[in-house]
């Protein structure tokens, strides 16, 4: 069992193998206190200068996936359809470019760009800029691509980046785990942080734990729905309608994301019998790991597929899921953009 698996079983409720509200891990309490003080210090010392365009940060207060990246993609499409020129910034976790800011293209390698930035570019066609210093990435999008709205994929805790709006995504199934800060729990910031963001979006149906932890802070629910299939051939991507994908039946489900079970459940919901193959988040695949029977379809997330383009096989498929959000969510976005005044 990896350290990640060990911690998840103790941080999260019974669905992850822990107790009703996760294990409390009292021996880690001193480290939690130190983390809390460090987080407050980082927040207080950063006084970033405003940027000339709206900056919408989509993040979460827990480690691991909550569904923020699909929300960023859908928000980017929505903005583009309404005449804006949105761009996306990311830290580029898992990538190491020769220089930053790094402008992601369809030919980028995930070892340079990171998996999520490349996935976002392929799914949306929007400019995506990567840098550990997100403010540099944002300025590069403005200067090089003329972007008039910046979307930050993650970065709620990156206080060096000025933001005009904050959206926090919470996993409706796992909630906030045992409610403790790292390393005693999965929280990167305390629960009180939810009261200071502009919107709290719950991914999926808010379970009892999420409702009890987030309370009245919840603004909207978001649902991820299968949208289309992708296949790759090195730098070429084939996109197919949902009904034109692999035949429903047995499949190998591959997921190296924050909550692999969510992906496996989505496959089962559309009729597949899934042989689960979970991997740690951001796992870098090699061809040998996925040499299975050579016949049964291998279905993976888009985030994982972009890391497998160099050794893609014809019976492999990537399923793209799209975020479904209520009209009122977009009305709030529209109101924010309409009222924005450059500093």
C-alpha cells in the first residue's frame, strides 16, 4: 500500500476504508499546528498587485481531485462562446519545462507541460500557460494571446496571484474528510476558508458529510457527464461521439486521478463492467504497465491518456467528461465580469 492510499483510508470516511468521519491521527497534531501557522504566514506576506483583466481562480481546500479542472474547461468554453478571449494558467504539476512561462501546444509533452495543462488545451483549444509563478503565466497570456479573462486551474492557496473571483470545488462524496489540516487530514486550508470565497461548488450530490461540513456555504452543485471519446496516434487526436465509442461490456478502467472511484462509477453508469486499475494521482505511465490481454478495451481519463500518446494502442479509449452547471452559476460569472473595473 502506498503512502497516499494509507493516508486516504484514514483521512476520508467509510467509502475510502476509514471510519465514519475518518481517523483523527492525534500523533500528527503538532505537525497540523505548524502547517496552520505556515499557511497563515504565507497568506499575510503576499500582497499581489492587481492585473488589468479578471482573474477567476478555481481550486479546492483539500489535496487530491475534487473536479476543478472539468469546471475550468467548461467555464472556458462558456466564455469563448460569448465573445471573450479566455486563457488558462496552471502550475503544471508533474512537468518540467526548460523555461517558464511555458506556452502549451498540441505537440507538448506532459513531462514538460504537466498532464492537466495539456489535457485542458486539447479539450478546449484555449491558450494554456504554465509557470510555478502563476502571475507570470497570466501576464504572458495577456501579452502573447490578448486574453481578457484569466482562469486559474487550482491556485486557491497561491497567494502570490491576485484574483478578482474565487470558486472552491468540494467533492460531494468525500466532503472534507476528517476535517483536519495536513498532514493530519486532507485540508490545505481550514473549513472557515469556504466563507471567504465567492462560490462553493459541490461536485456531485452533496452527501451527509459534505452537507454537515460545508453547511450554508454551498452555492451550486455540478455533475460530470460522459461527453465524447478520444483516441490518440502520437500528436494526432481522433474525437468520436459518445455512441461511437467502444462496445459496452467488460473493460479495464485506468485512472491516475485524485478520486479514481468516481471515474470507475461513471463507466459503470453507462453500462461497462469495470476491472479497476487505480494509480496514484499524476502517475507517469510506461507501456509495460498497460500491456494487458490486447483485446479488452482499456478506458482511461483524458488526464491519463495524454501521458500515453507515445505508446497508444487501437483498443484504448479516453473518455472526456464535461461539467454540467446551473444557469444561475453562469449568471454570477456574467455579473462579475460586467462589474469588473481594472485597477
